[in-house]
């Protein structure tokens, strides 16, 4: 074998080894930030509650992670897990609504787009609802409305503060007027909760839009938002076409909403649990 052949074989062997090393890296070991493109060890990112260590961008998390972040370990009691969606209108677009429901349930392991339950936040009894964008865009159908209403009524009866983590594309069009009715139903339950002089705090995360924004997301005693979250009713393009003018670059961000008085405070996710506990204690006079 000539010297050139030996070097050629060495380079070929090195290339195969490099490819093998790439293949051996497990999926999900690293996560790329969608804002700054920095790769972060996923366990480090999870330890920081899925907030980028480089730029502070808040990556989307599911409802299970939200519950684990907010509720003390071993205190969570889920409510109304047997409430399931149906297809009352036999709605069909590109595929039947019933099929979309089955696909979303298989993908998420959830019955619908919200989890509700009772638990303790730093030792304080609370009622918590957490929406999940993975389930048909976190859209608000009959099940979301029913579970949140029952949660609020339970909290009123037990004199607990209500926390709802909002993330949604709005009302679920496949359920028509039935989905829009949930806006009034939840709002009515919140009014009774308010009359009992109890605290309600919505936490607006990315994105919170449509009928959710037009109802319970904006009815809080203290309205909290995560940094850079998109918050609005109609989409940016629809608003621009309606007004026939160019909107600011930060339009419908949490920071824009705070500046214009629609949001009371922006809290980074890593400080959320501690700050919510302080708010509840101040309200309860403790």
C-alpha cells in the first residue's frame, strides 16, 4: 500500500467514525432556541423551566410541565378527567372533527385542551387550570368551558384563589355557537367568584388570542403575562387590513399590552411561582 492510499483510508475511516458519533447522540439531548439558535443541553434547559440560558427566550411548555412548575410535589388532584368532547355538529372540513379529536388525544394523552385541578402553590391551596396549545391549538370548545367553569365553582365553594394559565388560538370553530357560549359561562362563574371576594389571576402565555382573550383571560384581578407572549384578539394581518395602516413591530406583545394598560405585570417564568405566592399572600392578608 502506498503512502497516499494509507492516508486516504485513514480519512475515510475518520469520516465513518464521525458519522457514527453523530448517529449515537440521542434525540432530544440538545434543544435549539428558536430565537437565538443556540444549542442548549436539554436537561439544563428543563432545570431553567425551558427559558433559554443565552437570550432568555421562553420556549413553549405543555400543561404537564406547567403543573409541575407551579404546584408543590404530591399535592395535585386533577378534576373532571371524565369530561370528554363530542361532535354535536358533525363538522367536517379537510377531515371530520371527530377524527381531529382522536388524533389530538393520541398525540397529547389528554381528553381536551385544558387540565384542571386543586393543589398547593408554595403551601397555599389554589385551584389551577392549564390550557395546552398542543391540543388543536389550545382552542376553547365545550369541554374547556365546562372544566374551567366547574373549577371556578369549586374554588368559590372552597374559597380558593383561581389561577388559569392561558394559551389558545381562540374559540373552537368546529363547535360553532357552542364554543362561543363558553365565554359567557366562564365569565359568569368568575363574577360569582369575584362577588365572594376571592382572587383570580390569569397567566397569559404565548399565544393568547381570540375568544379566550375576549373573555376570561382579561377578567383577572391581576393580569400576568410572560415576556414576549403574543396577546390579542384578531391576527395582526386582519387588524392591519381593517385599520389600513402599518402597526408597530411590537404590536400584540406582552410588553406592548403592559404599556397600554391591558396587562398588569410581566413575570419571567423562573420567578412566576414565587411571585404568585407573594400576590396571594398579600390578598389574603398573610
